[in-house]
């Protein structure tokens, strides 16, 4: 299939609203978004956000997320510790949700973004469609990691029962929220049009 | 697609850069990218009015969700109620304070800002008038903020928190909780009626 891209036609398309402008235009005249030519320069930004997100992901897992004080004692839980506790209580379903949202999704997001960014231009082997689907999944699912931060907020606001039980947020809440936000920015900086440059070159006129 | 067409009749697919010529579509038609399948145009009949109505509804629900009690727990004679505002303020002590502001923005501030911007953009368009000044900036803002408005994630977070508290104390759900649930449904409906390209086209026509 031969596809004429805006780039091949000497044009630049707006990734926000789809309007097409002559190459070299800096700003979309309809929606005001910055126009980016399809080149690898944006990948630097992807890697910068990615690395920042990874750095904050480390303290997010090592420091406590929740500090619980009950009549029987005092307890600090990391993200993984919270999952283990849920399993111990027999809440397997909720444990699975938390495990997915705060451990599986963040880690696979780091891997998926790195894979997409590294394989730009080499999609011919696997084909571009799987890569685009992977990108769409990463974009869609990344924000759901924020769930754990909200859980901590709700627990700390609600469980203030004086001496019976009280819950306070730990430092991991902040570093985890930052890590999620930074990886979201990393995914948003990735230009999916790059995925198609490889195939377009081989089949183009 | 070999003959030249005026630039304002072309669409470049935002996902793969393939060029398409735009067309006015019928009510139930949609246009997808020929190469990667990304939806380009999804018009619906009277969709502007639907979106305005739903955005208004969502805004009213959000205001109710802020001011009514959200959750209440009680155990061994102690009880404690929280509003959504207090949930965000859970982080307000010490060095976590910026997180309190961020959470407040994610679950309340940005959704309200988006609803307001959508109403501002679509009100004149639905009445067949030219777009108000700065409509393009307002709609672009609403679009860029979309991944950051996390009301629906907050509600799932509430469900998880309820299970965690379950063994510790008894929890009662306040009106704000139900307002929030309704808000999620209304927001999802609104997104289904939203056709970005149609709105950009209407803004651009002036």
C-alpha cells in the first residue's frame, strides 16, 4: 500500500487538530499548537522524562507509602507491603488491582516506552501496527497508576479515629505521584508518527 | 489523492502522518485513517448541544461532590467524616503539601476547567454563531488537560480504599460519593459525543 504522508508532500500536519500546513510553519493557525516536523529530535524529551520518572520510582518503592497507628501497634507499609497485607487479609481481587496499578503497569510502562523509543525506524520486522497499539495502550493505561496515590489520600483523610486508628501518608506517595506524572509526560512526548517512517520509506514512491 | 487540494481540506493523521482529504460525513458515518485506523472524524447529530448539556450536568455534579459529605467511618464510638476537599488536603502537612494541591487539581480543578472551556467553545457554535475569541486556545487547553483529569481514577481508588478499611471500621457513603459516580458516567457520555475534528473545523471557519 502506498501512502502519501504530509511529510512526503512537503507539508507538516498538526498532531492536535489534523490541519495541514506548508513545511516550516511553526504554529498551527487553527488551534495554536506547536507544529513538530516528523524527526527523531523529540526522542530526547521522551528519554529525559523517562529517566526522571525512573529516578523517582526508586524511592517510591523503598520508602513507606502509609503509616498506620492502631491500638495494637504502629506500622509502616511500602507499596509492595500493602499488597502483601491485602493478600494476607484474603482480599485477593483488590490486591490484584493494587499490584497491577502500582507495580505491573509502571514497570511495563518503562519497558514499553524504552522499547518504542529504541526501535524507531526498525519497525519493518514486526510491522508498525503492533507498535502503534502498544503506544495507544501505554497512553491509555499510564494515568491509572495514580490510583494508589488516591487510595493513600482517602485513607489518610478518613481514618482519623484518635487512638483507635489513624493513617498518615508517607514520603513514597509524593515520589510515586511524581514518577507517574513524569512517565505520562514521557509517553506524551513520543511522536507516534515516527513509528511509520520506516515502513513509509520502503513502500513510498 | 494525487491531484492537489487546498490545504484546509486535508487532514494529516496525528498518529501516522498519512494525508487524507476531509469530507462532510453523515450522521452515522465515521472516518478512520486508511493506514493505521485512528479515528479522524466522528460526527454525531446535534452533538454540540449534547456535549454542552452533559458538561453543565457534570459541573453541577462536581460542585455537589465538593460540598456534600463524601465518606464517613465509625469504629468503637469514634467517627470521622470527610469531604472530597479534605481527601486532597490529607497531604497538606509538611513536605507533602504540593501533592495536596496536585491531587485537588487532578480530581476537581482540571475537570471543572475542562467543562468550563468546552461550554465556552461550544455555546456559540451550537447556536450557529462564529466562535468566541480565544475559542481555539480554550479547546486546545481542554484537549491537552484530558489525560490529567482523573475523576474516574479517583472513584476506583475510593473503592480500593473502602475494601482496605473494611476490616477496621464501618463506612457509610455520603451523597458526594454518588454525585461522583454519576459524574463519571456523564463524563464518559460527553466524551462519546465529542468529535474533535468537527469542533476544530467549526472554530476554524469563523
